[in-house]
C-alpha cells in the first residue's frame, strides 16, 4: 500500500476531519500528518501537528506546505452550511480551495488531492433527488440558489480541473478527486446528528413533517473515511502514470457519491436516533405536521427574525430546513463501489447504536462536570 505521508488535512478538528485522522493513523501509525484548522483546541489526536490557520490566508497556507512537503492533501475544511454567511462561504470554500491548489502547485510534492464535497451540488434543495448518480449536472444559479452550495460547486470544479496540472518547478502532475458523501452521521457530529439529538431531548422527537415517506441516503462516518482512503491510495498509485483510456477505471479527475448503500426513511432515521439515545418514540405518539403548515411557520419565523435582527440572525426553523426533511434525497453510489472498490463496513443500525452511545456518554460527562462545578461553588 503506497504511503500517504506526509499528509495535510484541512478542517482536521471537525467531525469528518477527526475521524479521517484516526483512519489514516489506524492504517499507518507512522504517517506524518499536519492539520490546518481555525479551531485546534478540540478533537485532537496524539502525534498530529496542528496549525491554527484560516485556509483563506494564502501566505500562512503556503508556509505550511513549504515546511511539510506533503504527498497527500485531504481538503475537508468547510463552514457550517446551516449557518448562513455568504461572505464566509465565499472566503473559505472558494478562496481557501484556490490557496490550497496554488500552494500544492508551488510545493511540487503533492501526488493526491482529495476534496470532500457535498451531494447538494447536484440538488436544488427544493425538489426531490432520487437515485442521482455522477452524470447529473452540477447546478448553477438560478437553478441553485444556496450560496453555500454554489461555492462548494466552484471549489469542486476547480479542484477537478487541476487534475494532472504540472507543478511550477517540474515533476509529475498532481491528481485530484472529489467525494460527495450522503448525509454523514456518527460520534462527534456537531451539526446534523447533534441538532436531531437536541430536538429529541427538548421533547420534539414525536413531531414529523410530512407523510414520513421521504427516503434519504446516509453515510456512517467510518465508511466515509474508508472511501477517502481508497481514493487517496488510488491517486498515489496512479501518480506519474498515463490516465486510463477506459472512463470506468478512472479515479483522478472524477467525482464519487458515497453512501451506506441502504437508504432509510428520513423520519425512521430520526426515530432511530431517539431509540439509540434511550428516548424511543412509539408509533402512536407520532404527531404529523403537514408540510404547508411547517413552511408557513418557517416563513413567519424568518420574517420576524429578519425584522428583529435586521438579517443578522436566523430562526431555528427555516423554509430550507423544511424542504430538506420532507423531500426525497437519494444517491446512486455504484460508481464508488465499481471503481474504488468501496463497500460500507458499518451498517446504518450499527452506526446509530455506536453514535447513540457516544451522545449518551457525552451527556453523562456534561452532567458530571456540572454537578462537580456546583459542588465547588457550594
């Protein structure tokens, strides 16, 4: 197996980034890893070198590349998509990706550049997405209106276009790939799963928007990591060799959908989380909120919040969120299985059980710390 060392992981202190570091070190404990993140005081892994740097800072990024001389780049860094900040999306997702590509070309040692993209680049986030494969077009404005997704699409397009581009000082052309995981979940998920857990603990687990028949593609986090490592090794293996003439054997310059290969009803997934954290919802307890009612509530909440904060804040419920939890969103992952040899090792139910235990343990730790704090105060 070709070495990925030295490796740079952007966003290595986030949910996917942390698990990716663990996966890299599990297969190669001696791998030299450098993490670039704006918050490096969380999700730390022993033996990893951390750099508290914003990837939109070109000079700082370049200095890290020149010192590390990386073989592989895993670009995971990304702002929270649910916290709307168009300027931040542009600065990090577009400018940050461009800085990484420029530094990689200047450095001249990079063989593999693995980009973590999003399946939303082919989804308008309003209509149903059913069994979508990689032949579906990347949407542009006005078909795509989310600035977050538009900026991720720009980054993916430019990263794939950089495939086999020559470094500035000679050498082989860097190889690039882009992975589009279905909704990732697992321990340390501070976005999707954490929000669902918080909602359940607030007594809202019994509510369902729509008829509950909308199907989703999910990806357990360790399966997502496996796909990243398969893609990285494939690129390092292909480095310096001619690109395969058969398209169905190419990894470099390609995008891949990654899923658990077992689609679930979205609301069964939410209730699966409820059960995993010890707060199961009985069938007779489910209260259905029609989509039109939820949308009306969301529009009212958005208007009130905008008036109250002059657009500086967003409400807990948004029309976008209502659409996302009430529509189909399924991906076809056959290409990753066929070309990368990807197979999900952890099932949906196993993943929910593992993640549920982690969230329960974290809650117990938080309660213990709170009780200890109260004891000190008394």
